[in-house]
C-alpha cells in the first residue's frame, strides 16, 4: 500500500523523534554506567545490581535503535515512492 507524501513525511518525522529520544536515553544510561562502574567493581551489592540493570537497558535500547533504523530506511523509501507518484 502506497502512502501519500504527507503520511510518509509524518512517519519519517515520528521515527526521527523516536530515534532521538532513544539516543538521548542511551547517553544518560551510558553516563550513569560510568559513574556506577567504580562502585560496582568494588563489590557494592546495590551498585552491582544497578549496573546490571543499566547494561540490560542499554542492550534493549540498542535493539530498539536497530529497529528504528530499519523502519527509517523503509519510511525513506516510502517517502521517495510517494514523492515520485505525486510528481507523476
């Protein structure tokens, strides 16, 4: 099913916003991981638990980013197709 240009543009914009939010969250988690690592490696149980949570969240976030990137590629193709159809 072909999208109209405005729908395709909206899809690309929505995906770009989602990606930006995920990247921002990833930076926050990475910063927290840095500050938690010293405590975790010194065998503070709470810090080790939090570090495990951070690492799991970063793994999920990475997977979500990969999915968003795939969706952005497809949305870009849909936008290009819609623009071509609109120009015809």
